[in-house]
C-alpha cells in the first residue's frame, strides 16, 4: 500500500514536501501501525503517538483531508494513496508534529475545573444518576485537537475564539450539578468572539473520534446565556 | 554554550496520577513546582486505566478498610509490606472523597453516592463473600481522574514542562539529589532543573514486552534513572500479566467486565475457572486467573482455529449493562475486533500489564536504599511514587483497582513529605559542573555517528526476548538462556547508532534514550526472576512450584553494578492492627 506523508524539517527544508512510502498492509491494520512501519524505514520521520487505542489523544492528524486519530483509523477504510498531513491551521514544528500551544491555552482559558464554594462534606457531594448522565458526551474529551483544528472559526481567530474543544469543556462544568460558578463562567464567555464565533459549521462533530458534539454544547451555553439575560 | 539552569522548590518527573497529585498538593501550598513530562500531561498512561479505584466506602455492600487490607495482603501473596498496606487502605477513603470534590465524574447510585463495582480478590469480612469496593467512572476511571488532576493543577498554577524528557538525576558529592538534566524535545536543547526535592513518578515499563497493554511511552525511564544513580530496584521479578488483554493485540479489557458479571470460557465452552477457583471464580486474583488461562491453552482447550486464547463472555448481561457500564470496552471491541461485546465473546490472553516492583520507598514515598546503617536508608532529596515505585503495597501480585489507589495515595504522601523536607532544607544546595557530567555523558553517547544497528531493530529483539524468556510460566533453563542473550544484546547496544542527529523534535533520539532505559529494567526483571527460586504471586516457577516462606519471604534488590542481587526482609508489622501471617492462598 502507498502512503504519502507530509515532510518538513525546519533545520534543512525551505518548504514542506510529500514523500511516498510503500508499506505492507496487514488485516485489521490501523494507520498508526503503518506510520510506525514508515518510522522503521526512516527514523527521521516524526509524529506523536502513545496509547494506540484512542484514549491518550496524541496522534491526531489530517488524513485524506479529514482530521482523525491514526490509532483508531483502519487503513482498509482509506482511499489510496493515503495522504497524511499535520493538523491544518497550526504551525508545523516538524513533519506531522504541530504546535498546539494555542489550543491548550484556550482550554486553560475556560476555567476547566470544578468550582465549589460551599464547605466540603466529609463524604462525596451527592449527585443523582440523572444529573451525572448530563456529563456523558462531555467528560470523555481526550484533548486530541481534531475538532478545533478542523474549525474555520478557529483558523481565523485562534487567539480570540475559544474553539470547540475548550467550549465543550466550558459546558462540561456548567452542566455539572456540583459546580457553583455558573455566573462567572457565563460572564467570562461574553463578547463577540470567545463563544459567538461558532457559526455551526459542525466540522467538529464530523471529526470527533470519540463521537462527541461540541456544536450542541455551544448551543446549550448560548441558551443558558439567553435564559440568564432575561 | 553553557546549559541553562532553572530553579524550583520541587521537581516532579512524570505527569500521571502520582505526579499530578503530588504537584497539586505542593502547588496548593504555594511551593514552586516544576512538572516535567515527555508528553502533554493528559496523554500520560493513567488515562488508560479503566475499571476503577478501590476504597472501602461501603456504598453498595458492607465494607471497611481492614477487610481491604486483608485482601491486599493476601493478594500480594504475603510479600507486601503491611505498614504501607494499612496506610493505603485507610487513606483510600478520604482520597476518593477528595477526588470527587475535585470534580471526578464518578458514576452514581440511585441515592447519589459513588457507584462501586466488584473486582477480583475482594472480600467481605476477611475472606468471606465478594465485596464491591471499586469506585468507577463507567470504564474510563483513569481518564476521568487524570483529566481532573490536570484541571486542578491548572487552577493551582503548577509549572509544566510539557514534552521535556528526563535524562538523569543529578546528585552532589554527599549523594543528595539536587535536580535533573532534562531535554527539551522540541528544541533538542538540554536544561538543568535544580530542586530541593525530586519526585520520580514516571510509571511503568510494559514496552519491554512484545505484547502489552501499556502505551508506547511506558519505557521505565525513572526506574532506570534510579538504577544509574546507584539505587537498586526492588521485586522486579513480579510483573503482572493481565488476564484479559485482547488476544494477539494487547488492548486492555477491564477486570470490571468480569466484575459486572462476565466470565471466561475455554474452547469447549466450559466455564473453567470453576475448577481453579471454586469460590471466587472469575474474580480470583489476576495471577490465579492468568495461570488458569495459560494452563487451559497448554492442555489443548484453547479457543479459535489455533486454540491459542480463551473467550470472555458478556452477552448474558444484556446490551444495556454492557453499553452503559462498559462503554470504553464496547468501543475497543467495535474498533479493533469489529464485534459488539453484548453479542459476541471477546478473544483474550494474559498480557504484560503492570510492574509490582520498582524503586524502593517507605510509606512517605521517600526512596530508600541499602547504606551504612541498614537496607532502608533514605536517599536525601529523592522520592518515588506510582508504578515506578515499590512501597511495597502490591507485593507479588497487585489487586485490580489498587493501582489508581497507589498513585493517588502515595503521590499525595510524597507531596506532604516534600513540604516537610523543603521546610527543613530551605536552600538549594550547590550544583557544580562535575555533578552534571554523568548525565551529559549519557546524552552525548547517542551523538556518535556512523553506520550501526538501528534502535528499532535492537528494541524489537529486546521485546521478543523478554516475552520468550520471562513470561507467565518460568523455569531456570529458559531464564538463564534469556540472561545470556540479554547480556549479549547489552553489548550490541554499544554498536547501535542514530542516523538522525538533528535537534528539532527528534523522536528517534528519544527512542534511543528510552531503549537504554528498557535494557536496564529488562535486565533487572530477568535477573530477579532467575534468582527467586519459588512460586509466589505473579512469579510462577515450573521448577519451584511452591511458595517457600522460610527461604523467600523477602524482597529482592537488583543493582546495576555487576548485576548484583541483594535481599531485605518484608515489613510484616502493620501500623496499628495485628499482622496477617502467611497462609495458603485459596480463592
């Protein structure tokens, strides 16, 4: 099977190029395994990866034009020659490795932690199964970045628009019955950019490898803002 | 160009659960904390823990910490240190509540309390009925805990060095650990971090085996750092093979699958655990279940066309239980096997999973090593917690649900003791160039150019060797042969060369440095296994099938110098309760 990968090394290359490798396909092979075969052929090829089962979120990349996690993407499902590129819209450090600083910065900006103001009980803070169910589809985010780097609004205003991953986490805490910082969270999202640059293009939903729905979460935040403003 | 120095009160190597819980404790007390991680913190392997964390909350069935302690001592095959085990089981309860308060989205019971499920080796009333002690966030408990701890560290403003690789510890003339040399992976430049106290929290080393549940990053970096700093590794022969790794692939299927009511069948469709553990059945200890599976396969009762695995059945539980309680497992089965576990059985085989051994510490997470005054002298300024450490709470076999507990309790304990240590030792000690020299030499060794074998080829040979010579069942002949081969491989490593000598994000260089680490921990494992002539917990010797408390109720210590083996006694005296004397282990 033929795999064409994006190559760029800042010390030696003026501009990026695509390089094609021949890899033997095995039944059930995931793209990560194919990239590891390339790495065995050419140790200068760089990409991030770790768990191999879609929970660590290291190996997000753009494959045949769509963002995905290499370790849970079967090569059999991909049209050949497979085109593997780094995430779009992010500065490339080397080959498939991109600079995700801004993505993490936006995550930190939404106060991604539970805020509790009441005194803490000796035991757990009670939460009904129904309230706990509201966190499903939110807490599972692995911060791989597939969604935010597929979002045109994030490409255009990465320093102002929080992007789908961070906003999904903003809603994860707003939706948590234990959290006591709703007003501060909503106030911090005011303005034309942080939240409202989402134009419901829904690329994020299409690419999320965990099947999560940031667009819906953003909609919930907007609804809550509206309720609060009345 | 001189190497830049940064100074912090505390340095933490590793950003999994142990490192982050220690960092949180320290940053919340306003210490300047540097957390160094070779991956972005939420990529640490804690993220892959599935089933849950043990604590005797008694939310589902009656329970108390003392029963938890008994199960852990018995599970350890009486090699665990009972003072540390008592501490961990007592601390488990406030620790889980603290995590919940920090935001972990635990699954809930109808009364609003934390959901707890049954796990292997758990009992009520010191060996009675099955207990339900494992606190779970569906089957993504590690993910939920790791993200929460990272989030709370964001709040506490811990200082992160993301994608920095630890080269080696730095010790001064008096042997005090005064920091570490690290490598900025992105720039390829070295950096010295000076610290008053240093915690190793770098996790396990499953990558030393060919088939493993562990991630690519689990290469024993901190353990090997300790070895190179002259600290021995303890009980390295005890490596856990998890009964239910996906056969041939290695992905973990949580013990929680059996906790929710799943069971194993052989190629004849027989529920074979009835013969091996009539009472606990599929929820016997992991070492017991793994051995039973391999025995079934060896005796020709495996499943599949090659009769080389057994099957985990969940189809009788109903789609709702499987999909709701085990959504992560459902995903893994769908993606990697193309099956729905609510309908089809999962092919499983015991898979390299967890190191019971590691860097010897006391219950305050202080690293201890043999010195003038005895086998457990504190190494000043050095701490270790989590899978890389050996307290020892797991002894010869770890119970499911006790690893998340270990990282949290002893990560926190490390933080607490570092607070004390830094208060008592408020100044940085003087670091001179010659203190840094050995660490620099290790890095520069890989600068040698020319033709040579590749890192990739040497690593593949190592992993195959360890699998062939140090698996579930062991005997002298195969292990001695393994040691010879491993020594030959160690000599070969000197001829391995990097072809890529560039600076920017050179992953080949990182993998070469990791290979050094894997070689060291591999040798520690095989040497320790060869020496222990008894069967205990996960260490099963075909040639010595019985446990031998008279000769071998002691911890092993492997030192890198001359591959030397030493031993030290087990701490059988708990903190406040009566000791549990060794008994035959029946499930």
